[in-house]
């Protein structure tokens, strides 16, 4: 397995420029992941924006592709201000300190949690169409997103994947700031990012094209991804 967090120990490398689009991010990440020679890789992409990135990685590694459903729990009245996340399997993760600093008791977040769980269930049905989640036992699970600002949602994603019994967990991100990578290094076996800007206010600012990804795009990319059987024999 790759050395834990080797790419971001000490001073983080700062890469200039921007990514052309999510496919460009996926191709860059795929080349780095290919050099790691991961054992039985499986790609788990965070919808929606992580799926175009993950599709490129899955194609390059001849790995199976699936979604990993995680939803941010935002502050009441301010959904972009993340206070936690919910994930598949009923996982609920609330940042108690952040919520308290924002002036919210856990009970006040319950309506938001329930709403996000309902949306998560809808997406599971839409994206998988009744199929079970990809079995990652004995595989190297690659958790993919187009970028993160704080890494909180990805932390929850890693927790979910660990419970499924993979051989290891690698996080692959289009864009992430150094502080988020340092947090993720403590949870994942390895972390890769296509761009590591010193300051990140919005993920989209580091892409030349950051078009909206809709449900139909996700379903189409999943349908074109390598099958589990094909990947197992690669």
C-alpha cells in the first residue's frame, strides 16, 4: 500500500494554473494513481461533481466505478455553511464544536439531517437503480471528488468506506487546500490532489470550465464505466 500521506508531508507543493475541466482533473489524478500500482482498485465518486473525475480514473485504471452518497448538513437558513454530513448506511456526523460556535443545538439540526437523508435516499435510487453498492472488500477504494474546501464531507465518506472492509482507502481530489489535505492524511492511507492552492474560497474558481453536472450525466457515466467483472480480470 502507498505510504500514508507521503505527498503532503512538510511543505505542501503549490501548483500554479487551473484545471481545464473535471475530465482534466481525472486524467491528471489517474496518472498519479497508476504510478502507485494499487491492488484491485475500485473508484467511489461523490455525486455529482466527483463522478466525471472518477470516470476518468476508472477508465485509466480499468477499475469498477460507483457513487458514494454523502450529503452535507448545512446550517438552518444557510445550507452552504457546513455543520456535518450524512452518508449511506445511516451515518450522521455533526461537528459539535462548529455547530455550537454557530449558535445551533444538535436538536435544531434534526430537520436538516432528515431532509438530507431523504435526498440521499432519492439519489441512491436514481443512480443505482436498485443495484447494491459496489463491494470493496479486499480492494483499494479510491474516494473521488472534484474538490474540497474543508474536507468535512470527504472525511465522512472515508468513514463509510472503512466500514465496508477495503484493503485500503485513497482519496483523490481535483482541488484542495493544504490544511484539508493534512486533515485527510490522518484518515486515508494516501491522498492525491491535482491542484493544491494555498488559499481556496471556492472549488469552481480553479477550473476553466465548471459546468453543472445533473442526474442524467451521473447515470450516463456510471453506465459507461468498466464492469466489476472486467475490472477484476484486468
